[in-house]
């Protein structure tokens, strides 16, 4: 519960920025740029957060493997909250000139560092206390922070937009950022109550704490670190196209209403509250790789039909396309935490999992909206974006084959029989 609540709040803060980057920031922080350059610059500041995530993974991975999971998670939560509230207080370009986008970039970097240190700690706090036969399910619970964070952020934006009306672009957009202060207080209350991870506590009791855990993870698990980064390409890049980029693409290119696009993302994220833990549970039955493989192949096959549905501009088809796309994402995202973390020993698990996972953010989710905006500008068509998704999926398929196999313990004799049958069918 502590892992999931804290992760939800962190992702609320991270995603509220993405929503504002698509709808608000071009006019507030880049008003003198053209529509295309304003969107590109806004998504560029968003990308800064992804670049900073490996820094957070290295920094907090080091202390997470040396000091403990709990203390690092408290620090990341405080850092994220402070950066988010300050963004809500930041004057726009017309008030302080170029200092506004510069300060926005600095605060976005702090957000990226915080969320970079958050993921592995929250996953390990949940997974390391679970039975081996339930690790897929337990590790998937903190992953629900993503759909929960999206829902909270979109609900905050819709409520603020409804309450402030025409003033939303002037000052109403700041309210969801300022609301983070209350959420951080709740998250801290929950996290300060939780005990340390039992596996790390055992390492500490046996005096086997790694002196340089990041270096040790790279030295002992180099293939796993880089395969972890690449395996996220087919999961994370499409996700940010289906959520963040969709808001810009739908309003600017298709002329759709903002609320229809927000409703599509809300519907998809609501489904994620079921499909993320369900796919984690299925990975305990069938194995991590098999569930992940189904999601990857489905994503590659859906890349072209997705934009065919979205380009109709009909709200129902756009919602259906987004829901199906995010469902295929969830089939990968649910088992992903256990798939990545189980390959590392407890001495370096925080560092190794953080580093690989956050490197994936730099090459996958961060540049995805930028690349999509560029491809759309150059070709005037969404077809190139679909082939970009297919390319990401192919890279992930190669990486999945490179991730070393670990013991995946089915939860029962029936589970073993089902897993054996599924392997024979595949």
C-alpha cells in the first residue's frame, strides 16, 4: 500500500506536467514561437525530465542499496512534491522573459531525478516481501501508480478547466500543480509508517552491503542493464504517444475537442487499474516472458490500425483505440517490474534495476512525442509514426531474448500445468 500510494503521487506530479506540456505550456512559456515550434519546445522541456531520470536512478540506487529502500523513497517523494509546487508558482514568459522556460527546465530536471529514484524502490519494497510464487503480482501493484497518477492528473486538469473556464490558460492550470502539496503530505504519512524491505535488511544484517552498487551492477550484469533499457521501447514509447502526444495531435491536427481526448485517456487508465495487476498475476502463472511477448506482438500489429481509428476524429473510435493500445501496454507493464528486478541480486537490485529502467526512459518515452511531432511535420501523415512504433517493438523483441532467464515459480500445480501447456502452444 505504501509503495502504491507513493508511486501514484509521484506519477501524478510527473504526468500533470505532460498534460500541461501538451495543452498549456506552448502559450505560457513559448508564446513567441509558431504553433509547431511551441509544441516542440514544450515537449522538449518534458524530455528533460526523462534525461534526468537515469541520474536519479544512479543517485538513489546507490543509497537505496547502501542505506535502505525506505529512506530513499521518502526523499524522492519530498523532492518531487517541491518541484511540482514550484512549477505551479512559476511566472510565465511575459512576466520574467527567458528566465521562465529556464526555471521550468530546472524544475523538470528535479522531477525527473525524483521519479528516477522512485520506481525501483517502490517495486522492491513490494516485491522483496512477497512469496516467490506471487512476485509478479506484488511487483505489479506499484506499477498501478501510472494509471492512478494519470487519472488523478487528468481529473485535476478537467476540474480546474471547468472551474476556471477562460482563465484556465491564464492561472487555472496552476491549481493541479499546487494541489500536489496535499498529496505529498498524505504520501509521507503512509511511507513513514512502513518497515524496511526484509531482503535488504538481511543483506545489511549479514554485512554484505555493496560498497559501490552501481558499478557492481554494471560489472556483473551488463547485458541485463542494457537489455532492460531496450525491452521498454515497445512499451513506453507507444504509451506516451497514446496519452501525451494524443492530446496535441488530436487538438492541433484533427481539430477534436480537448475533453473528448481527455476522456479517451481516462477510459484507458481506468482499465489499467485492472489489467496491470492482472497481467502481473498472469506472469506468475505463465511466466514473465510469455505475457510480455503477447503484449509486444499485439502492440506491433496494432500500430497501423491505431492511427486509422484515431484519424476518423470520432470520439468513440478514439476512445476504443486508446483503450486497446494502453491494454497492450499493460500486458507488458504488469510483469515488467518482476521481469527486470529478479535478474539482480539483492545487493545491487535497486541500482541495477533503476539504471536499466531509467535508461529506457531516455531512449523510449522521453523522445517519443518529439519524434512523433517531427515525423508528422515532415510527412504530414501518421503512417510514419506507426512505423516508428513497429521499430520500437522489434527492438524490444530482441532485448527480451537477451534478458537472462530467472526462475519463475508458478503459484500452484495447476499453474505449472497451465504454464507447460502454454509453452507447448507457443
